[in-house]
C-alpha cells in the first residue's frame, strides 16, 4: 500500500483530499504545517507529498528541496490557488512532479497520484538494478586473496577513475573481461554503455563493419546506415578483446580514434566524432608481434598507456579452493541442488592441475561436477577422466608429457563431439580459434569431420 502525505493548513480541504485519496486504497498522512511534516518525513516512508504553496511557517515551493533531502524518491504535487499558476511552474522547475489548482482540480488528483507512484516505483527498480550491477561488477566481486591478484586489483582501481586507455594482458580465461567491466562500472562512465567485441571472432571485413559501422550503399545489402560499436559506445567504454588478432589494416583506423577521437565509417566520406574509452586485452606477446610486423608499433604504445598483467590460475593456486567454493554455490543454486561440501581429494586434484584454461576452465569443471553430483559433496569421481588419472612424476609434480597427452586427448574428444566444427570446439574449450588451429597442428590431432 502506497503512502501519501497531505500538507495544508485548511482542515476542510485536507479532509476532503484525504477521503478522495483513501477511497483509492492509499494510506494518507496529514500535516497542517511544514514543521510537523518534517517530523513525519523523518519517520515514515512516503511515495507522494501533496503540499500547499501558502503555509503558516514556510513557502511550500521552498520546502521542495527539504523534502527531496529527506526522501529523495518521493514525488511532490503542489497545490496552488487560482491565478497563481506561476507558483506551480516554479515548483516544477525546483523538482516537483506537477501542480493542481485547489478546489478546481479534485477530479485530476487520483490520475496524477497514480502517475507519480508509477514514477516512484520505476525509480526504485532502477536503483535496485544499479545496486545489483554495482555489486556484480565491483572489484570486491573479483575472487581471490593471493598477493598477485590483489596487486592487479589495486592497479585496476587506480586507473578506473581516469579516462586512460588500458591494456590487459593475460592468458585465455584469466578474467580480462571481468577486470574490464570492473574498471568501467567503477569509473565516471559507469552510466554509459560498456560494449565488448572479440577481435578474433570475425573476418576483417565483418570486424570493420562491427566496430565502425557503414553508410547505406557501402556494399551489396547495405540498405541503411548502421552504427558500429565505436559509435554505440560513445561516452562509454569499448572493450576490444584479443586485440592482437586485429588485422593490421584495421589497426590504423583504431589508431586514428585514439589520436583524434574520430573515424570514417565504411562507405562514408566524412569522419564521425566519438568520445570512447578503449580497454584492450590480449593473450599474445605484443612486443614480439611488433618485431614480426604483425602489430603496429605506434598503436601498441597508444594502447599501452596503462598496462595490467593478470596472473594465470597457476600463479595463484592458493585462490583455487575459494574459487571452487564460489562456483559450487553458483551452480548448485542454479540447478537447485544442496551441495555444501567439497572433498579434500577433490581440492587436492584441483591444486595439482595445470589449468591452461585458467578460471574459465575451473568454472566449467565445477559446473560439470555439480551436474553429475547426486550427493551433498563434490568428490573426485565427478572430475573429468583426464584429471582423475593424470600421471605424476616421482617428486609429485605433474608430468609435462602426460599433461600434453591429456590436452591432446581432450581436444580430440571435443572436435569429435562437434564433428570437426572448429569454431564450436574453440567455444567449448574456451580458447581462441587461432589457438585451436595451432594445437591441432602441434599435436597432429585427427578427428571425425562433418
């Protein structure tokens, strides 16, 4: 039930309004002056305040700011006398929802109240969504207690409050997009768009079109103008994942954006101005790519304004139990299972694994284990076969040869499952398509084809 506060020193009018509003199911509070109204607002949650302009202890228009300070989400409807419409207009300028003329607009009060309540409810939903979004993308949501991850978080916090271009370096699955989102949502562009694109997922022409857009008639099928992500992210952030896979021809267009804040769409002759923060990420060694001519040196230095190296999971193994417990709760809730515990052997095996797929791989392993689990504990038999039976050297360390064999076997199984569809296999393996091609060639993997 929604609550309305009526502030008016005319008792008859106040009583009339109270009867009209109460009959519609509202809870109605009354006050004859602003002093008592302030006390009510300090104690009660009120959706709408109906306030007369002329009151014995203050002007109702001047009281609007005080109401907003006490209850920011409350909407205010001002009561004006006939001939004093200017007071109502001034009230709206100061933040009131609307105004009505006393005695003449009684039939308008309920529709106006309903619209004001709808606005309050919408504001509350937006606030709750913003709170959830802030919690989801806060730096505190990044799991880990190891010093190496804390150092990376500390750097990200410092750069988040600036507009500096950021380059995130790290292996596939190490959390680069999570860091990019945290940097955006904890910065001054948080209210604007955060858009992301994987540069390895598109051919050159498609990637150019996705990032920069096109003009109508630029090519066959281009029947109307299309905004690219660069324009859609204006005033916000564009995350360019796997930037090392961007074709050299497009690197010059990105360099122009970083230097001049403008670009030319496909098929256009005039530049488009933008104000976009760029966060880029790669698992490649860009220094080596520059030496080999695969990556522009000038673009590298423009991107490398503020570099953050994200650790692999192998470098922060002390965080594995914490991450495993986090993912367990996430997937147990998702599947409506009660699995509060993880066995010691399960954790021990996780700690021995090399985690070439990093956090993404761990997440997938836990999800699989939760799906298979019938009891209230994750046990070692729920882990993938290769993890359960990996060979060990005499000193207890994992054998590099056996790890390679396990990786080869796993890739082969996934390729057989996808019937040779490498794009789908790369997605399931959580690795880049170029990485998959390289491993197929390195291991000499044979697989069934479509």
